[in-house]
């Protein structure tokens, strides 16, 4: 990967969003099935479990749903038919999702614990630590724009994809910030419908991440030539 990582020459985030919208219409079964799978796990967890365990279960459910949707969308986009290779790709995606779920869950627990400790004990040092931990958690969460797509498109192992995803995030800060704002805006729109957020969000996020990552990787490759 080129060290320059310029943002010039990239397809605009709006262009990526438009492409994603067309893809969601064409691949609506994948989007709806992945969302339904996540919802079937997260809704009972939210209703029956205490708040923190429910959050951890939701992280697992939605990360796995995004991983599966991204894998299937990439496989279909690559023109591969259902078969042994696709099932092998799904198994890898499930393992990648499990690893990343563990990372995100650990970050949630760390941030929750350090803020709870800071509120109980007070002090400037603990406040700085809590803010720093929150910043790290935000960066890791934001890098998910690129992490699972890197696993699907480039076949990277999840730990390496996490490092590369954060590198892309820091090398393209403005582009990534606009993309995150688009994700936030889309999430708010889907949340208005209540049902739309859990059913559509995993597949929509996966498709947007795939197109966004392919766009940036294409620019990196163009910089090498």
C-alpha cells in the first residue's frame, strides 16, 4: 500500500452512496436476510438481558451480520456461484466477525469500566485516561468502515485488516469523516422507521463499506503506477 494515500482522485462519498443504493436494490435478499438474522438475536437480548450483556450480544449479532452480508455481496459481485468456495468464504467471515466482536466488546467493557471508575473516584488523571480510552475505541469502531471489507475483498486475516483499516482511516481523514457522517445520517433515517434500522442497516453498512474500500484501494493502486 502506498504511503501517500492521497484523497484526490477518489470517487466522492456521494458517488459511493449512490452506487451502494443501486446495489442494495439489486441484492435486497442478502440485505434483508442478514438484517433479519441480527434482529432475531439482538431484539430478544435487548428485552431479556441486563443492559451491558445485551449490548455485548448486539455487538456480536450485528458484527456477524455485517461480515456475512459483506462476504455474500462480494462473492456475488465477483460472479461466484454458490458452492464450496462460497461456504468456505462464509466460514472465514464468521471467524473474522467473531474476532472483531471480541475486540469491540472488550473496548466497550474497558471504556465502560474506566468511566465508571472515574465517576466514582474523580481526578484529572482518570478523566484523561477515560477520554483517551474513548478516543481509541472510537478510532477502532470507525475503522470498521474498512476492516471487514478488507477481509472480504483482500482475504486479509481480521487482526491484519484491523491494523490496515486504521491506517487507511488516518491516511484519509477527511474522506473517512464524510463517510462516517453519511453512515450516521443513514442510521438516523433508518431509525425513524424503527424496523428499517435492524433489518437494513447490517447489509447497507456492509455494501457501503465494500464500495468505499474498493474505491480507496483502487486509488492506492493507481498511485503505484
